């Protein structure tokens, strides 16, 4: 490869990566803000050990949070979530585009883009899912704790301080009191086991369905189609992998306030057995409905915003 060709190649890779990073980050931040109240309700339903605190359904829980904490309560943790989700979502799209173009040699030809096989999409999605978790996990852990520390969970409320710590203090306390870096990555493997197949399925299902949209379709209809298939891909992926998302939240709060929520797990398999024995099969899907209220529109908005920002940047 000549120096000129190498320079063009570096410019191409940098441009592609920058576009995917910015578009993916914006898509993640916008989509999560739209569904922030449902995100918080989902976490509260996942980690509460009884039905006494939030037992009036999804919208009842949203109303209860509003009554008890006001509008800030509905958005509690969303600022940190956007700080986390921007690089989280950006890394996903950058790594996925890299996998498509470098691992699987996907190129845009004169007769249209070369389509990947299903297994290639699954592998690329798995790689970008793992990379995004690794890059942003401490922020996810702190965001989970920030979401529940002011909530009306009786045991936790008696154990907590009168003034809950903020983001930075939570990070410092977790690092100093829970084993340093290991504390900040508590629950990393349950999270990865859940996120990796979720992202893999999400990308694979979306891109497979995306092929069904005619190239010549009206832009408005194309956006509606993308919203629809984004919702389907997110719903399918989340339903299949949801028990591991529940495990992720449980492990993230195990050491919080001397384990005031009462969970005792020695590992992933022990957690699965314990939940099945003490909470039944429904225990694996506690908070699923609230999660679908969050995931379905969030994924749909994320894909549409990503493609819109990417197309705008490529045309500028």
C-alpha cells in the first residue's frame, strides 16, 4: 500500500469512526432521556424484596415517585445515565461498524452494500456489547445505586443516611469501601452475560429487518419503518435476556448499606437458584413490563436518531 493509499485509508477509518461515535452517543442520550421515568421504575421493581413499596403497577409507581420526590425524582440518575450512555452507545456503534468493515469486509459497492450473514451480525453485536460494558460499567453501577437510594424501600430507608451521597461520593465510597476496582466492577459478569446477548440480538434483528425496507421508500415512511423494527428488535432482545438484566441490578446493590435489601448470593448460578426457589419463575421477570415500556421506545428512538445523525454528518 502506497503512502497516499495509507493516508486515504486512515482518513476513511477516522471519518467512519468519528461519525459512528458521535451519532451513537447522541442516539443513546436522547433515547434514554425520553424513557427515564420507566428506567427508574424498572430498577426499583427489580431490587425491592417485597411488593409493599411499589405495588400499584408501572404508572402507579411513576405517580408515587412524582408525589414523593417530584419531577426530579422521575429523572433521578438520568444525568449520570446520559454521561454513561453517550460513550456506552457510541462504543457499541463504533465497534460494530469496525467489525462490519474490518472483520467481515463489508463495503458499499456500486450495486449496494454487501449484507452480512446472521452469525456475523451476532458476533459483531456481541463484541460491541462487551466493549461498551467494559468501558462504562462503574458509571452504570453508581447510576443504579443513585436511582434507589432515595426510594421508598423500607429496609433501605432505615439503613441509609439522611442525606444520600452524590455521584462522586458514591464512586469514591464504592472504591474505598468495597475493594477498589473490584468494587466498581461488582456485578460485571452478570451484566456482561445479559448485555452481550441483548446487544447481539438487537443489532442482528434490526439489521435483518432493515433489509426489508425498500431503498426507494419515502423518507417519512422509512423513519416510521425504522421506528417499528427498532421497537421489535429491542423488545425481542430484552425479553430473551431479561433474567440476566435482573441479576445485574441485584449484584450491583448487594453491598449497598450493609446489604439492606436482604439478598445473599454467592455467584450467578446460586442467584438463579435462589430466585427460582424463593420468588418462583415470575421472580426472573420482575420488572419486565416496566422494562419493555423503557426498552421498546428507547431502542426505536435510538436507531432512528443514530441513522439520522449519521446521514446528516455524512452529507455535510
